[in-house]
C-alpha cells in the first residue's frame, strides 16, 4: 500500500497541526510577492491555509462569497481584489496585520 502524500497535503497537515505555522507560511509568501511568480505563490499559500482551516466552501461562506467565486479568485490565473483578499484572510481567522507582524 502506497502511503505517500502530495506536497500540498503535507503542507495543509502542518498548518492544521501548528496554527502559528499558517501565519509564518503566509508571511514568507507575502515577502515573495514582488518576485517573479510571487502572486501565484501567495495564492497557493492562501489556498493551503483555506484547506487547513475548513476548506473552500466553509471559508467562502464565512467571507460572504460563493465557493465558485473563491475558487476563481484564488486560481493560478486569478486576480482577486484587495477587498476579496481581506475577507478571505479574515475568514481563515487571520489578519494582514498578524501576517505582516510575524
């Protein structure tokens, strides 16, 4: 029986097991925003946190968004507004201030 896990699943599990890791993980992704591919990297990190904190449907509901809209916004080609990002980050139980201060 193959017990290997994907990288994504491993990261999601680490975030679930260590809430402080979520903040540090997003802070590092935030610091890389200006680099090539930085936007996609931050969106990937945010998707990992969302999955660890209840999944797309739960976070979308908390953020007042449809699940489809959240998936589209956070897709590799997504371009979410700052307002959407703020609502999503808050729905995960975090704030931009906590991410920046980490």
